[in-house]
C-alpha cells in the first residue's frame, strides 16, 4: 500500500486491515461483543473521514480510529475500567497476581502458562496502556515510531511501557511456576 | 521482587537492549551496546527475559476478524468484501453487502469463488429504492435496528450530532400511533444517512433521511420492492424514504402525517 490513498476506494485501501482492526479492538475491549460495537463505530468514522485521508499508512490510520473508538467506549461504559499507570511502575502487578495460579506440579503449570487462554488472561490483566503497546508491537509488529504516533505517546514512554508489559508477563508466569 | 529495578536503577541501557531486541537500533548503536553488554550482567539478564517474553507470545494470540463479525460489519456499512489479502481465503458475504461490483483483477481463484456469489448489480443499476429496502432488511436482523434506543426525540436528535454532517428532523408521532423507537446511522448511495425507527403495531418503519438541494420538493411516491413498501418524498431540504412491511395505505398515512407535523 505504498501508493497514496487518493483515488482509491475505501474497500481497496481500508478493508484489507480489518483483521488488524479486530485484533486491536478485541485486545483493548477484552470482550467480543464490545469489540464488535467498537469496530462498528470505528468503521462508520473511517468511512466518514476517508475522503480526507491522504496518508500512506492506512493500517495505522485505521488502528488509530479503532483505538479512539475503544477508549471512547471504555469511558462511556465505566464497567470496563481504564487503569491509569502514571503513578508508578508497580501498577498492573497486583491485577496479575490476582489471577488463579492453581496448585499444579511445575510441568503442568508450565503447560498451562503456555496455554493460549491462560496467556490471554494474563495479557488481559495488564493495564490497558501496557496491553495496547504490547499488542501493537508483538502482534501487529509495528515499529516504536508507529506505536508512538498511533498512541500519541513519546517513544521513550512506548519503550518503557513495552518493557513493563513484557516483564509483568514473564514474572507472572515464573511466579506461578514457583508457587506450584 | 525485582520489578523494574533494571529500568529504575540496575542499568540505564536496558531499554536499549530491548530496542536492539526489537530491531530498532542501527549498526553503530548496536555495536556500542554490544561492547557495554559484554560486561553488564543486568543487560544480559534483561536479554534473557525479553527472549522469554517473546517465547510466551509465540502462541496463537492474534485475533483476526471472525467471518460472522466481518459479514455483519460489511453488511451494516453497505460495503463489498475487500480484495482478498494473500493467503486469506475468499469470503462470501451476503448479497446485500455486495452491491458494488467485485473487482476481478486478482485471478482465477477469486473468479471461481465469485461464481458462488449472487450476481450483483452496479450501483448505477441499483436504485436508491433497492438500497433503502436492503438497508431496512439488514436492520431487521437481531440487534441491528437502533443504535440509539429512545422514544424521546430530544434524545434521538442529538445522538446524530457528530455522527453525521447534517441534522435530521426527528418527530414524535406517538399521538398518531407511530411511536418513535430510536435511530441509527446507515449508508445509502455511498453516503451516510440518518435512519429513524418508528413502529406501527408489530411492524417496523424505517425512515431514511438525507439532505437534498434546498427547494427540492417531491410529492410522496409509493413503490413496492420484495414485499416491502417504500414511500419517497422530499421537503424542507431533506429527502425521505419510509420503508416497511406495513400496508401501503398505512405507510402513506405515515408519510402524510410526517409531512404535516411541524
């Protein structure tokens, strides 16, 4: 998609990135129905803004719209919490520690740790800012610069969020192994 | 607990180790870091942790859009399916979603797949009437009727602010047995329109509204399409399409009441 989006249809430019849009919405909202609602809202916005889109990065453009819609929805529905992480490095650790660790033997718990749904739980328990940075880097494979632009965050913050997200995941799994 | 002691004070190069791990350093920076890392246990430990983290994330964590979500989304937006990305199987969406002609520049496989799709008309061939009926039918699918659920026009009208670039008139016709149920955003003729949802007994009436050139006045015209009645008219700079399976006369009444209600 190197060519400018000008003169190209919405279908050709934007729709190839629906999987990325869904991936982000699903991880941000942590709920299939909420994610679909967010995508619905985001796609309506994308259609509305598309005539003004002149960029060369339609995926980033769409993901930004999805992110805005997701944050808007989280603010509206206070049931889904926005966890601020401004006040310290330890935030999120508590949420992860609350997850069931089980009393399995080390081998079983290692398998469990690698189990997809369990890992999803762990990632889901990360504060939203850490989670989105991790998802954008590890699953969407965006560069630091792309993540910084998309989340309107300085690159240094992107780097430290990514570091914290990764460490929390590694610690949560190794603590579970130790505990069992 | 060792939480973030590396980043906090263990070694200030840890985030650079991570940057290298993520392929964000150029060759000169990487070489500089390598010299430091050789004598820094903190950085080597960090590197091991990064590898662990990535290994954890190797699983099947990506959440591509499920087919049913895709079909619903495209149908709601009145869009054709995208050209298939490489290695993704061709998706067939409902005929309502595919009113734009498919592009056949992507090979025989897709052409074969297209044989499975209903033949679709180009937008030019498909009239607005067909589109409003398709929009109405789509909206009748569960959970898709209203985006704003309210019988109060003072709730419904502001809901469109910021979602659409015009302010649709919203009237409450409950006294005339056409109670307002809500509203939603729809796409007709490739642009956003307001859809107001009214009810008559057990029947749903969708009223699609979009702006037209000021001064355009069209007297109500009634047509029928696939068992649905459509009454189209224009007044006060807005074009209207009322669509429903109520009896034709009732839909005409609805249009007439709407027209004369201030």
